[in-house]
C-alpha cells in the first residue's frame, strides 16, 4: 500500500499558499549600532548610515583618541535591510 499523497493535490496546496502571500518589506530595528576603528590621532571620524533606497538614515561623528582608536555608538535606527555605512575621516592639521 502506498501512503504518498497524490502529486496533483500537493501542487494545489503549494500554489494556494504562494498566491495568498503578499510580499511585504519588513522594517528592521538596528539597536544602537556600534562602530569602532583606528585613525590618525585627534582626527574626526563621521559615519553615515545609508538605507536600502540609497538615502541617508542617520549620521554620527567622534574624535579619535591619542592612540588613534575611536568608538561611535549611534542611536537606534529603523528601516528596511540592507543598511550600509560610509566612514569618512578628517585629519586635523
């Protein structure tokens, strides 16, 4: 005795599920993104977060310490994935 379901029955069920699903872009919440790095002493480091649509979402700046290390903790950010980061350094003369 064969207990496998009829293939036609399977395709109907799969097809119904696919048609009923609406594609929704779920927004994600990025909790306090943390960026760290190393740059020349006392330089200003600016991080800009760019959303999936190419528009800036948020920006933050920090000054590198005497050893060149820096840490930037940004506020929570909400938006669709993916999110990119552009990091720029301005060296003080």
